[in-house]
C-alpha cells in the first residue's frame, strides 16, 4: 500500500434555480457556459464557501440550499491539480445578476433544448441542469 495521498482542490458548483423554475448559467471568459462556483478556501465550511462564491459571482445573497446533486473530478488547468467538485442545487427569489470579471454573460434558461445547444464546462453539469428543468 502506498503512503502517498493525492493533493487535490475542492470546488463547489452551484446550480441556481429561480422561483419560476429557470436555471442560471454563466458564460466564462474562456468561452464555456458554467454555473457559479469555485474553490473552497482553507478553513471555510461548505455553507460559507457556497454563500461566498454565489455572492462573488452573481451578487445573490438570498438562497435556500435544496440538495447536494453529485460529485465530479477534473484537472484544473490553471493550477495543474486534480479538483473534486461538489454540485449543489439552490433556489432563489433573485433574478437580478451582478456578474464578476470571470464571466461576460448570463442567461436564465427554461428548457432542456436550450441546455443541449450550448458548450458547457462538463457533461455532468449539463445533465444535472436538464434534470432540474424537466422535473
């Protein structure tokens, strides 16, 4: 058995659903559609990280955590390190978005067809969003 343990980053990915059942997606400066989220800071709880990332990337402060939807791993090319992302589903009454500099556009999407036509960060994310829109 090896004594080596992987050094990984932990990230939150936040699928934001409005009260009228639309899902928020953000267009990142690298050209892909994504959802709000980012790396968990040292000493930060999941709840603190969710609230911080959601507010930093969208301005949303008012939300309710609905569920943990899944986990995915990838290599973060910016830091060349394995990243494990946890997908959360939150609901919010807020529709006004204040984008951070990491994103250049946003959309509230309403149906599965819209999701299918866009280039997303990952297929898992696309499928989780479709699941919310078709419930």
